[in-house]
C-alpha cells in the first residue's frame, strides 16, 4: 500500500507542494522572529468590522489599486477586487485563499498581512504602512479576533459627506483641512478623514493622509475623496494675493456672463475685453457656418455703425444653409455616419436627415427620440442608420451613454467603475436594453469580399422578440434597466427602445440635458464646462457648476431649441472676449476669462483654402465644387477605395474615420506630414498656380499691386493689411518679371500664417 501511495503522480505533486509550504513557513518564522509586538492598547479601537475598517485600511494602504493587488490578475498570487468593489470576494481571499496562510490568529504579528506591507519581510510593493499606524492596528485586531465576517445586519455605509465641497483660498492662506464623515444605516455619523483616501486631479497641490490639502502653486485642483464604495469631489482654488486687484468686468444682464464673472471675481481674474469686429466676425462665421466671410461681407460688417450688428450677424448666420451643413457634420461624426458599414446611399440619406432636422429647427429632444426609437429600412427610414452602424449590444450601450448622457461606461464591463458610481450590474442591465436590435440584410454588394464588416445594400432594422445580454458572473439575462439609481427594470417583453427614447429625453433627465448643453458650449468656446465633454462623473466635476445648471435650465425652458442656446452663448461677453490675456488671467485654464485660440478643423481649413484661392475642390463620387463641410461621409476606406488630393488632405489634418462615438476621434494636433503638405503638397500647389483662381482673376482685371494685396488680406484674414504689411508686400512685388510667382508667395504666406490657421 505504501509503495502504491508513493507511485501516485498526484501524491508526489502534493508532497512537493507540502515541502514548499513547509520551507516557506520556516523562512517566514525566521524572518518574523524579531517582529515587535503591538498590543491593542497601543492603538485602541472599537470592534473592528471587516466591511468597514478592514476594507478601508486596504484602500488606505493602496493594496487594492489597479497597479497593485487590485490588478485584473493580481500581484504575486494575491488578488483583491479593484478599489474594494467586492468585499465578499476579498474576505474569501484573505481568510481562505492558499490555506489562509496570509493571517495567523495565534500570533497576529507574524501574519503576512502585517509583515509584507510593513517591509518586515520583502515586499515588491514597498512599505504601505508602519507598525505604529492605524492600518496595522486594524488588521492586527481583526486577525487576533479570528478574522470574523461581519454579522448579519451590521450597519453599512449610506452617505459620504465632505466639507467644504468648493472653496477659494487667497494667499497667504495656502491650506485647507477637509472634514470627511460617513453616515451609516443605523443613523450614526463617524469622522473618517484618517481612513479615507485622497487623489488629486493635478500637481498644483498635495494632500496628506488625513485630508490636509496644501498648495504647491496657484490654480484650481480637484480632490477626490474616497471611502469604501463612495466618493466625492472637492474643488479647491488657490488664488494669488493680488492686493491691488480691481474688478473691471462690464455690467451685464447675460445669463452666461453672470455666472462666469461671479467665478472670475472669486479667482481675482478680470475678463479680457471684447475682441474687435474683425476677429468677432471671423469667429462667428467659423463657428456657425464653418466658413470664412467673403471680402464684401467683411467690408460691410466692419463699416456698419449699428451697435446691435453682432447680434444681428448671429441671427443671420443661424438661418443660413451653411449652419445646417456645419452642425450636421458634427452630429455625423458622433453618430458614426461612415460608408463602410452604412454604404454610400445610407450615408447620404442619414446625413440629409440630420441636416434637415437642424435646418428645420427640430428640438434636440425630438431629434434624439427619433434616433433612439428608429427602425425600418435604412434607405427609407434614415434614422435607422444609427443602429446599423453599431452591430452588437455593448457597442450600442456604450455609444448611446457616451453621446447622449456624457457617460463613459466601458470600465464597468469588467468591474465596478473605479471613478464613478456605475456598477457591473448597471452596465449589463443598461446593455440589455439594446440586445434585441436586429437586421435583415436585403442585399450586400460589398466591394471587398474579404471584409465581413463592409456592407453595401439595403438593410431592415427591427426589434427581435428574443435575445438577451447575460451577466457573465451569473450567466443569467440582466434585467433591462435605465442608468438611474431609482429605475425599475423593464419587463423583458417591453419595447425597450421606445421606453429608452422616452426616458432619455425627459426634461428632468439632467444627465441628458447637461451633456447636450456641455457639447454645444464646447463647440462654441473650445473647452467644455465638463472636460472631456463626454466624461461626466462625480470625480470630474464641472469647472462652473452654476453656469452648467443655468444653461441646462435655459435649454429646457426653451424646449431644447439649439439656435436659442447658441444665441444665448454667442451674445455674451464671454464668447466675444479677446483671446489676448491681461495681467491677471494669463494662466487661467478653466474660468473662460478669455477666448482660446483653436486650430481650424480639417474641413473648415480646406474650405478656407478653397475660398481664399477661389479653387474648387474635388471629392470622388461628388460634383466638383462641393465644400468639404458638405460631405456626408468620412474618408473613403477599404483596399479598393481611391482618394482625391482633397480627401487625402482631410485625413492628414484629422478628419475622423467615424468608428467611435467620441469627439476625441477627431485629431487636431500638428504633425510633420501636415507641414510637408502645406509647404510642397500637390493640392496647395494646384490652388496657388491654377489659371482660374483668385490671383488669375485679379491679374486679368489689371488690379494694382496694392489693390491685390488689400483683397488677399481681406479674403484670408478678414481685415486690410496694416501699413507695414502693405509696404513690405508691395516692395516684394516690385519685380514685374516674376510678379505672378511673387503673388503666389504672398498668398501662400497668408494662408499659412497663424492668424489664418487659428480661430482666435
């Protein structure tokens, strides 16, 4: 019998494992022999709760962070739930995993849970707390008590309160103590400042373990306070003393300015003065129509003495067809209106539906309701293309939340969201709202037979009677439910998209309203009140919450009227302010004290070049002369696609492929390839040398050098040249033998100046 036992491979493996364990125990005992004993009298505590005290201590020590044992695969064979989102799993790991070797109730001080984080035995994560710390005392008392689970009915956390939630500190005051309290289900409130964890949004401050925030420099910082599964943001502004500061902002009745100026005064910042007429004119045309004003339009506006001409110009631009073109482009980006999945006819139909909705002034809530509830033929019911572009439930769920609620749910697919309140339950219940969207492919004449993601032909979008998203933890269908704490699950047989369309666009759905207001603000101002604009969460608070709330109220009051909200923002001093900072606001990044210079987008830049040079653009499959801002789809994709020079330009300068529902897909960073395109690219050369462009027309009309220079400046920069510019250009053109070539140089220089390339 003995020989049979020794011959068993499994038993031999067990013996080797046991010998390894015994060796580890021996090493452990040797290393721990000199560990100092800490009595509970050294750190007196009440009864320790695993779910409250131990879990808080794990977070305080950083053990359950993503870079440590909270990693998806754990570290060193020890895995905790990320940021403590699963206390029950953590209890099992700490008390049962690997024969419970991490804790020693007989001699608590020799527990690995104490030896490693104090570096009394080697620990790859370094020292996490000291022997005389509260964390050590908590772990030790819990281990000494036999590592008990919490009794049924043990009080649980109900609310985390932090004071202050927002504060402005003027120098020489450079620190603030945060007061953190937790309300439990039994009604007790407890000070947890020393048990909470603190994270900073930037390096302008530092915070100690007890919540004392200390300035490193002037500016605003958000402190994220976490305790167990709750978190709260605190916005702290460290304001320079500026003893001679005097407010010089104008008196205003503007809703926007009232809230912006209130914050600027707290920050001791002045708003920059209004931009001059030329800059405002150019800014308004670019923001509302995606175009530069013509030479005649620029002349008329600057010469107009009417004090209300700016408001009048805004109204005029809002009614022009180019406004619908420009804002349809923005929505086409977000709604994935691209040719590979939708095909060219689908793209054109979808774009025209979007454009028509904007041109008609369709309220935004109605526009979104029609999108969400859409079904039917993607040719005859264009809004159904929203679903055709997204072929599986998780993509639909994540995109819809990001576009219409400003929520990034992707993290909650694998674990409770580490930076927001959304759980895995929320993620899978939300995703199940989209599980029954299905397609009947009428025809598919795709060009690339090797690409199963390409579709070319009509499809019918419909709601199937079956199909569920299952929670991978339970392998059961998740109850379909909206993203709301008080939302009840829908019946499985309900028409989920119709119910979603109604809930999403309700006037009291602040997530929807504020997300849309914030996006409109971003497109006009260049930075969201919440930034990034589609990342609303408690740990990324708005830079001016009162402004966001006021604009959201205004939007609802005026029945989701896009033009009204744009008019409200653009008629403010905040929108019309100069981009030149003054002595107080040069470092301001979030107060909207001055305009932000921005690079022109790919389509706007290409159309600006085309208009200034009077050179028609060419796009494959479209009539010559179509503006880039009128293109229904994104860049041509696929191995069989051909692209014109204009289409290559758009891709190079950041036009998105529309494969994501995110503003971030559009890139606006300068690259070396862009420089080569502007210096020696074929498209730029063709624009300058064409025999029927603006230069050719002016030369044929026998205009003088100074007349030509004046028109080029007004066409490119919407202003006449100053004397120094006129004289320098005229002198350069004095050689009549190379006049045409030198005029091309002047025009090239204007079209590549910062003043041209930036919306200021």
